C-alpha cells in the first residue's frame, strides 16, 4: 500500500495561459488508478493542520497576511499565483498532506503527496509558486512531536535550488538539507544548503546519476537520518521548458529508484513530494511523475 495525499482542490483554477501545469494534479491520480499502481484505498484526503504546526516554520504575521489576502501586489507577483481564499486553502491542505504523510510513513515506510515540495517558501515570504513550505513544516513537526525522530534529511532533486528550505533550516543542525540543482537556474540568488551540488546546463543521465550515486550513500552514512523527505521534481527532464538539464524519462526513473532504493534498504521512512515539471507536453510530466510511484510500488507495494 502506498499512502498518497490528494484533494480535489490541488488542481486550482488559474488564469488562461498561466504557465503552471495545474492539470497534472488531475491527470496523475487518474493515471495511477487506471494502470493499477495505486488503488482507491491508497489515497487519503488531507486537511489543513493546526495553525501551530504551520508556525513551526513560518512567521505568524506572514501566515495571517497570507490567510487574509493582504500580500502586496509585488509579493503576489513573486509567488506567481493570484491570491484567493481557495488558493490559501489549497496551500494549507497540501502542507497538511505532507505532515499526515510523515505520520503514515512512520508506520508504513513510505508516503506520497501528489503535490507539495514547495521549497521556495521562506519563513516570511513566498516565491516561485510556493507560499508555504510543506516539507519544512513536516520536518519540524516530526522533530517537535515524534521523539524517535532526531535527525532529518531532505533530498531535494528538483532542478531549482530549495532556497526557502535551506534558509529555514540554516541554524537547525537536526535537519540536513541536500539540493542538487541547475547552477544557472532559478533562483538567481541561492541560499546555502548543508550540501549544494550545482549542475551545468545540459547535464545528462550518466553524469547526473553518477554524481547522485557517489553522494547519497555517503550522506546517509554521515548524517544518519531517522527520516527522509524526497523532492522528486521532474523539471530535470530534457523536455522541460525551464530546466536546462538533459535527463531522459528513463534517467529520471533511475534517479527515483536510486533514492527510494536506498531508503528502503536502510529502512528509512520517506515522504515523497512531486515538485516541479514544466515540459511542453503534459503527458511527459505525468508519465515522469508516475514513474516515481512505480519505483516505490516495486519496493513497498
């Protein structure tokens, strides 16, 4: 069984021509059900968590301005989404899904959020389609609420650096942030993760997978995490409009198999969030995301 957080509100309506592919949040669950990678029983509908859990990583004043729609026009443009009460509800629900996923992964080994991976959200601001940082909140929730979890590793393999996550945990030694991303990609100003591996444009399957295989096993030995969050962005694909790397779908799946295989082998509970993906064809995005679930089903299913 693969616990998967999904709510209909994940597919939030956006203005015509908006470049964020919201449609994938409808198509991905349908694909997983149609092919049998997941069953209806695998899905759970998340709910917003208590505000106190959000405030483990976000400033109260920012949360209130976001809740009430009091962001400035410039702040709203920086997030990339026009504010609405439904958008706010979506963001806190996604965050709740990752926290609930963490709870379920402790019992079942793995859990997914169909959305999430909002790693550009800082304590007091959002940017880059990220308003609240779901993996950061869930990591802080584990450390605050689950005594058995004393060390967390965040493996961020989205093509964009997890700048918000890095900034939130810069002074928190119990969370190790690892980001492997495009060196010349967004954000222009990078934060300092515990380990950053910036990649040149055009990095292909072989170079990417060798670097990851040389790095992640060593990190597990050195960090000795009790829990892993994996941000499995598929904007590393050669077909991605914003990514500038050159991975094939096969290489992207091998990446997922490597990360999830290590978690499974080390018996490390892991929550997987989908992150970004901006290929021209929505089918390329959905298929690459579906591969992440297939890799997990082969291990835990």
